C-alpha cells in the first residue's frame, strides 16, 4: 500500500470520533415525538408528544455538550473544521429548498390557480362551480373560506420588523469582526444585541398574529391567503426563534471564552444561519406583505 | 492552527481500534463499514417486506374478480409496496453502498461526519416501523397511492399523520446521508485524487447527493401542506379556498422526478465500475460519463410535469415538458453507448456481477424507450395511469436500479466479507431473475396499451391471460430472490478465501482493491497517494 504522508493537515490526521449513544437516542426521541404528534392529531392526547419534545431537547443538550467539550479540548483539526463548515452550508441549502416549496405554492396560487378559478384558460371550475368568482389577491377563494378578512399592510409592523432583522444582521457582523480582532467586550455586547433583536422580532410577530386573529379576521383557515401567509411567516418565525436561541447559546459560550479569533466554527455556523433567516425574511416582506 | 498543533497529533488516531463488543458496536456505531452493513441489511429486509406485499398484489391480479384482498387492502398494498421499495429498499441500499465504498474509493479513513452517519441510519428503522404500524390503526394504512395525491389521500384514517411523519423522518435521514456523502467526497479525498480521477460510482453519488438535498425538503413541504390541509384548515389543495389540488402534483413531481434519478444515478455508477472490470478495459469516455450524469441531474429539474400531461396544462406547458423530457434521452444515450463501447474489443468474462450489469444495460434501455413513448404528450393521454406506466417504471427500477444493487453486492461482497460467494448459485439467481422479471413485467406493456388501468384490484376478462402470465412471473421472481438471500448469508459466514484483488485476472482498478479482503476495520488511516 501507499506510504505515510507527513503533512499535518492531511486526511490521515482526520479525527474519527469515538462511538456515541446520541444518534440512537436521537432516533428514539424523534420517533416518540412524531408518534406522539400523530396520537395528538388522531385522539387529542398530547402527552407522548411532549415527552418526545423533552427527549429531543435533552438530545440537543447532550449531543452538543459532548461536541463542545471535544472542541474545547482541541480534538478537532482543520480537516474536521472544514467538514463542519461544508455540512452546515449544505444543511442551509436544504432549508432554502424547504422554504422554496412554500414560496412556490404562493406563486402558483396567485399566478396560476387564481386566474384559472376566475375563468381564464381551462374554464371548468369557473363555469361549473363558481361563475361569479373574479379572482384577485388577497383571496380566500371562491367559497370565501373563513369569511371577509383584512391583511397586514406591509409598511406598518412588518417594515419595523424588517429593520429589526436587518439591524441584527449588522450587529452580528460587528460581533464577528470583534471576535476576529479579539475584542471580547464588543463581541459579547453585540452578540447580546443580536439575539435581543431576534427575540424582539419574535415578540412583535406574535402581536401581529394576535392582531390578525382578533381584529382582522385573518386566520390560518382564511383560504389560500391565510394558508400561505401563516405557513410562510410561521415557519420563518420558528426559524428566527431557533436562531435566537442558538445565538444565546453562542453568547453564553463566548462569555466563557470558548471561541478564539481563528477558531470559532460554532459562531460562524450560527451566523450563517442567522443571515439565511434574514434573507428569507426579505423574500417574505416583498412577496407576502408588499406585492 | 499553531496553538492546537500538539493536540492535533495526539488526537489524530482513534479512541478505539477494533469494533466494540456486542450490541454497542451497532447502536453506537461510527464506523462507515458497520453503518454501511446496517444500511444494506435494512434494505434487504425492506426489499423482502415490500416484495411480500407485491406477492399479495399479484395474487389478487392472478384472476379477474376479487378473491384474495378486499379493494381497500389492495390499494394499501400498492401504496405501501411503493413507499417501502422506494424509500426503504432502493435508497438505503445505495446509501449503504455509498457508506462502504466511497471512503474506500477516495482513500479516506471514514465518512466525514460519522455520528451523523449513524443518526441517518437509525432514523430509518423507526420511520419504517411507524409506516408499518399504520397497517394496524383504524382506517388502515394509506391507500391513495405512493404519490399521495389530494384530495384522495386526505381520506386516509388515523394512518395519515403517521405516514406524513414517516416521510418527514425518511427525508431527514436522506438529507443527512447526502450531506455526509458530499462532505466526504469534497473534503476527504486522498492526495492526488482530483475530481476527474474519482471512480464513477463516487461521481454519480456526489450528484445524487446534491439532488437529494435539493428535493427532499420539497417533499417535506408538500406533505406538510397535506397535513395542515387535513388538520388545520389550510386550503393549499382546496379549490374552494383558492388553492388547487393540481398544485400538489407540481410540488410532488418537482421532488418526484429528480427522485427517480436519485434511484438510478448511483446505479449508473455501479455499472460503470463493473463493465470496465470484466471487459478488462478502462471505461470508454470517462469525462463524457461525468458530464452526462451532470446534465441528467440538471434536466431532471425541468421535466416534472411529464407526470401531469392529462391535468389540463396549457399547451405551451405540454410542449415544454414533452421536449425537455425527450432531451434526457441524449445524455442517457451517451451513457448506454459508452458502456457498449467499453465492451467493444474487450476480453469479456461473465461473472455474476457482469451478468447483472449486462442485463441492466439491455432492460434499463427498454425502460428508457417506454419512457420516451410516455414523454410524447398526445400519446400519454392514452397511456397515462395504465399498466404501460407500471411496466415502464418497473423496467427502470427492477432490472435497472435493483439489478445494479445486486450486481454491486456480488461485485463487492468478497471485499466486504473476505469470502467468495457461490458463483454457480449467483449465476442461477441471475438467469432466473432475468427471465422472470421479463415474464413479470413485459406483458404489462400489452395490458397497458390495451387500456388496463393501474391501481384497480379487478379487471375486465379480456386482460385475464396476460395478468395470469405476469402473476406467475411475479411469484417465480419473488421466490428466486431467496437464492440471493441464501447466497449472501452463506458468503458472510464462510467460503473460499477471496484475494485482495478479488477479480484477479480482471485486475480491477480503484483504491478499494488495494486493501485486504475483508477490508480492514479502519481503512486508509494513512492516506494513499494517487498518481
Ligand atoms: C429516458 C428516460 C425516461 C423518460 C423519458 C421517462 C418518462 C416518463 C414519463 C413521461 C412518465 C409519466 C407517465 C404517466 O404517468 O403517464 C414516467 C413515469 C415514471 N417513471 Fe419514467 N422516464 C424515464 C426514466 C425513468 C427512470 C430512470 C426511472 C427510475 C429509475 C423512472 C421512473 C418512473 C416512475 C416511478 C414513474 C411513475 C410514477 C407514478 O406515476 O407512480 N423513469 N416516466
Ligand atoms: Cu419523471
């Protein structure tokens, strides 16, 4: 066979981690959660679901603790770091495609389903079922499911939320530069600002939902507009929440001095995630609220 | 990196040098070979489970009239058979092969993210456990077809959320598996292994992994919309609320067509390894093969609506999807010609893997041709939802994807186990499989052209003869697979010792043949140098 290779960063130095029980624990936790969710939907019994969620949270805690400990102990080398980076990027790409499915549904509903239902192209649905339907957007369909509703104007709270998320992108970048220059105080301050802005966004979004439900009669069940509006903003809000929690963890770790100016993959991964969530919001602001 | 240099050197090795003892070796696995074996065994179990369901389907269709299953059960058998074969048998088999072979073929010590690797495997038994549990719940298991079209699928009983969540779990598993493959290939190749020196199996898997990450989330989105339509009052697929059931088909097939290439590109890779070995010639047109694979992957994103010609698309849509679909025949043709040219003037020998690869070449091509027929939009109005479509996709999937998996198993089994399998029994398995797969599926072309609809438990008596033939072929094909199982088990347990090259007189190329047989528990702890 081939002979030894004496480069310190070669694949031969690749760190193959020791065995771990987290993957199997994770599979069981996911199964309990998913099976519990089915139970909930079928019989209204939610206990198994919540047990599952607890297990999943425990899983995240335990698995990440092990990884962080290994990282702090210096077990990971550059090659492993590269793997983590690539892995995170492809994971974000998969998230992009998940949102793409919902943006695609929005596009299809507005530009294809609406014209057809209102009598363009193949006319069956219009002539046979809903002759008076004229389409347009926002719409809850020819049967006006959920009744009359109003929408949230783009240049009110959503515009404020846009500013908040964009600002949080800036504060995060400032924090990153501070980390690279080893200015700990600025790093921790701006990290804290970032996740506070994130949580503020989530809070404002929830007041927006409350207004939609209680004052505008805009609900998840308000036809296709309600479906696309709440599913898109809802999944985004979930991602912001997760991202803000991750930023908080990064902040706590940063206070403990976990990151060095050259070596801080955890920080960067969360930063990429945050920017991704930011970009999705811009798409939402333009296509869901504005246009 | 200077500060952590000292750590680097001491952490370079592994904490554990051999396999762990007992059950921990499998439950806590991080070794790509252990995980690969688990994937392959799981896939075999699913292949037999899905196969059993197919036997029930063929038993029902043996004669006209309903005798074995009630119509609802019949429909849930076709649905479950497809879901299990696609997500439980074919995809995990290829991921198992990827796990075993990619690190060996690129000269890496393991997969890049070993724990996530184990996670992606262990999700699967739970996902399929949940899917199979639906057989027992009120309302029975899903019966609206594996394509899950609304509004029909929304009539599923308690099984509905379980099936949706099972699909979510399978998707998560596939995405993690795919990330691992990409990262391993991009980050862990041995020095000198440039991209255009990689074996084709590695190349095809790289592109497959990209497809997986691009489309599995879309499927997750589609089934999520089904779930909210069913339980939370959304109107994605409800025209009364401004949605459209046809929109589901668009989203599903945006996933679905790349998905069929996810199931065939690694098969192309396998065949591109085996044919050169047993022709004793390098692969003809290596670069063209790589580019053809990439173009197929690209095109697979813009052909999806060929599954929807009869949904009332505007004429431009029909034309676009018809022509884009036909374009795929070009890179596919490049591949078929290159495999053929590889054999040209080669000194060919016919061991079991080669036999299966040759069978693949002929029978997959038949499936490709029937695909071309289906791609002709006006003709598809006649063929759509008939047994002709069933014949088409079974030709590409059984003697296509599944035969390539069998070929790969015979080809690399000696490397995995250190023993030769029983060649006589392998050949018998091959001949019986090849004969009966045709007896099983060829008549379905006639049935379809004559108008027999798919997914219906009963049929008009004019279809009786060919259905009888097809069912007999089905039972025999099913029984034949027991030879495969027996051969694998006895090869794992013992047999003639395999040499390191395994196929000595064919002198196969590739790094996997430079390590001992069976491959050592940790391969390439020191990266080999590739010239
Ligand atoms: C030359 C390449 C191919 C062409 C032109 C082609 C074309 C088509 C068309 C037009 C249909 C829709 C027929 C209908 O429903 O009326 C179809 C169905 C199908 N094809 Fe292909 N195909 C090709 C290759 C493949 C490959 C390689 C696979 C998988 C390995 C595959 C798997 C399927 C499946 C599973 C279906 C049926 C899906 C369903 O309705 O359940 N095809 N194909
Ligand atoms: Cu297709």
